[in-house]
């Protein structure tokens, strides 16, 4: 399979690259932004992986990526990258500038990449779109995450529309909603909060990115009958 993973240098992204790249029949393309050294380490590890530098905040850089997608003959797209950190901001303090920036850096690039991949998928009459959401969308909303979770909710609804609009072309769109994982994304989380999460976790340990990567892999090899689902990876919480 030819697979594009956005944000392949991140905690979850690298785990997703790993599960696919260990099969040498797969050709892996992954995007990165700041983590040049990590990208080189990954491509050093796998002869079948190629890193593409792309800043989702830079329209010109995006155009170069979009042009490359046409030549990847993609079978699978994993929408994983996230620009910025999920800073806690109370709804009352949110500014329209923050909302616009988050939308422009996290929704519009994902839309552009997906539209481009769909051109190949439609020609091939097959293709898998797998989008990483968040467990913050499930159950009671976590206080302070209005911007992050509502942006993910917008993406979740887009992903649902892809599953119905493109089903007749053999294309599927599925999502994965993971709980908290230790990655750069969550690096600023207070250790006491993490300890409490571990203590109250049903398995007494936090979710590992590799466990989510296995779910992504499952969706990539599933039949087109598996379409429009959002798999929570939450150890039975938030259900
Ligand atoms: N960690 C969690 O607890 C958790 C829980 C649920 C869902 N998620 C979701 O899982 C996905 C991956 O998260 P993660 O924890 O692996 O985050 P991460 O370690 O912070 O990785 C983020 C990825 O996005 C890329 N990125 C950052 N800024 C970018 C930019 N301006 N342009 C293009 N790419 C950029 C990063 O590339 P560089 O490193 O090269 O800059 C990196 O590959 C996200 O969609 C996140 O919302 C995470």
C-alpha cells in the first residue's frame, strides 16, 4: 500500500509510520514541520519511508505537498498532524483570532490534503481516509478545551460526510479517537494530573501511541464495508 501520514514525526505519527513501514511492501510518505532530525532518523530506519517537509501555516509549502500527492498513487491517507498545543482556554477568554488561526492551520490544510488524495482514490475506485480525532469529543466535555474539541468536532463531521459522499467509489472514511497519551502534544501537562489519570485509569496505565497505531492499521486493511466509524481508544471510559 502507498500511505501518506501527516505529522509522522509526532508521538502518534511516528508510531503509525512504524506499524506500516515494518512491512517492506508498503511505501510510506510522512510529513513533518520542525522535527528535521527525527524525520531523518525515521527515513534512516526504513528504506520504504520518505519524509516531506511541510508547514501547514505556509500556503506555498502546502502547494508543494499537494503537487506531490498526485504522484504518490495513494491507497491510504492518515490525517494525524496537529498544529499547536491544546492550550487550556476558557470559552469566555477565546478570541476570534485564536479561532481563525486554529481553523486555518488545522482544518483548511487537512481539507486540502484530503481533497487532493481523493483525486487519486476516485481514479483507483478505492482508498482509505483515516482521521485522528480525540476522546475529548466523547462524553462530558473537558473544561478548557472548547477550541480544540470543537475544531476536532468540525473535522469529525467532515470525515462523516466523506464516508457517505465517496462510498460509491469504494472509498472509506473512518476515525480514531484516542485518550490521553504522553507525546510532545501533552508535554506541558502537570505530572500530578498525569499521576491522577494513571491511578483512575481502568488499566492503571496510560494509553501508548503504538496501541492507537494498531487501530489505524486495522482500518487501513479493513474491507470497504467498514466505513463511517469512529473508534474510541479509551479503555472503556467515556462510553
Ligand atoms: N497526545 C494525546 O494525548 C492525543 C490524544 C488524542 C488525540 N491526539 C491527536 O493525535 C494527533 C497526533 O498528536 P501527537 O500527540 O502525536 O502530537 P505531537 O507529538 O505534537 O505531533 C504533532 C505532529 O504535527 C506536526 N506539526 C506540528 N506543527 C505543524 C505545522 N505547522 N505544519 C505541519 N505539521 C505540523 C508535527 O511535526 P514536527 O514535529 O515535525 O513539527 C508532528 O509530526 C493529533 O491530531 C492530536 O490531536 C493526541
